[in-house]
């Protein structure tokens, strides 16, 4: 066979292979366009929205993307502090997804869609601590550590909010605490790193819980109530210096071993880390559940029918609920799902929130006033 004949032969073979691949690609596209019940589906509808950063990994998870596509949706989300969402232009957006009810209530006023908001999952606020910091706080009556049968070191405990707030009021330093001597990383004023309460949900909820405890178990309802705890709230915030607008960055800094030894985060961030990490990446982590805390009800506000559809799927679709639990969230009305998913991590996770009191959250208007006063 000559060169020309050989080239023609090769071109025919390549043409046949390309045709087969093209047919296979079309077939694959048809299969991908089917819904999970096997029925023929149309191209996925793109749904755009603004979410809190703590949900970014959940929406970016390839398994979440696949599960949503099976239901005919492709989500395109940008992140924002929950309390800053109402300052954004929401033109072209189908939903907003802040971290709690209070900012969602304000965003709800900009929606004409009936049937929302929806609260598919929630997560309580916790404090992550390095072991040496937790042990010093325990020795000084600010923390109660749980015994850990699998290790000589405690990996979970309770932050006693009353004693902690008294220490904050008195500007206690680590050097004044028994057991902190000689530990260079424990220096300066004792404080919890939180996010900016003016723009971020976790930072605002921290003030809600702290003010509730400081005011004798009363939820702030007006300016007079804000005034009663304003000085302490200002100390809790201003001792930190510059604050982040999302809980993601402080948590990553903590895990990498830099920054403050006490950081306020969502339990979901801890649960997700435990699920996806190797033991050496967890290091000397101790999870402290405040004895009075606030659960962050992640609340989707639909702005269009497509946003409403997304919220309903996140609330009811078994696969999406399973994936939300994998990312550490507690699905509403289904504690058994979270219990099963965290069964191997009870050294760190308090599945039943034993002895944890939920503080009521002030209205959005009162909480904004509190946050602005705290920031000065």
C-alpha cells in the first residue's frame, strides 16, 4: 500500500471513530438530561443567588452540582456577609441565602414570591480552641472539659458564658490565668475571635447570645436594652482589632495554626472538617459549646420561582439533605440524619446539644443597632 492509499485509509478509520464518539456523546447528553426518576428532562435551568460563605463548599461540591443537575438546576452563587446582602443589587438574582432568620426577614421585603423563606438546615455556633488554651480556661473556671475515653486529652467541652463575660468585662489577660505561664502563644487579653457583626451573621449572633447572658437572660427589645450591655459588647468586638466579614478565613487560620487560640465558628465547619480530613489535620482541636448559644438557621429567601424551587429541593430532596449533612449542617426536623453522619466524631460533636441553652435573637433592627454600637 502506497503512502497516499495509506493516508486515505487512516482518514476513513479516523472518520468512523469520530462518528462513533459523536453518537456516544449525544447519547451521554441525553442520559445526563434525564431526571433521577428516569424521565426525559430539558437543559438545566441556571439559578443565581447570593450565599453566606459557610455554604460555599456545599454548593461547589461536585456531588451537590450533580444532584442539582439531576433535578434540572445549575446554581451560580456568589458569597457575601449575611448582614451585607441587603446592600447589594439583587437584579438578576433568584435567591439569597443568609445564615439566619433576622437578615432574611429584611431581604424578604424585596421578594414578591409567595411561600418563602425556607430553612432547610441549621448549625449552632461553637468556639474552637487549641488544647492548651482550653485547659488553661478550664483550670480557671471558664470552661468545663469532657472526659475523652479514647484519649487522655479532652477534645470537647462547654464554654461557661457567665464566667467568660465577667473575665472579658475585667479585661483579664492570659498571663493572669493559672497555668498560662511559659506558653508564649497565650498572651494578651483573653478574647474570642468573631466576625464583623455589622456585616456577618456569626458575629451578630455572638452579640445576641452575649447580650442575652449579660442582661440576666433577657433578649434585647429596644434601645434601652442595647444601652445596658453596650459597654461589654464594645469590649468583645474592639479588643479584636480588624475583623473578617466571614467565618471561613478565621477558621482556616485557626486550623493552620495561626491567629487567636479561640475562634467562633459554625458547628457545621467543624463537622465538615472531621468528615473530610485526616486525623493529623485536626491537630489539637478542642470544640467548646457555649452553655448559651444561638443556632444559625440558614434561611433561603426566594426572589423568583426558580429560587423557590431550589429552596424546596434543599428542604425535601433526600440526596441534597444527605450532602448538606456531609458538609456538617443539621437538617431541619431530621436529627437522626445528623446523628448517623457524625457517629464517628462524637468525641468532638455534641449531637444532642446537651445542656446548651438557645438564646432568643433580637429583631434585625435591634441587632443592627447593637452591632453598630459595638463597632463604635
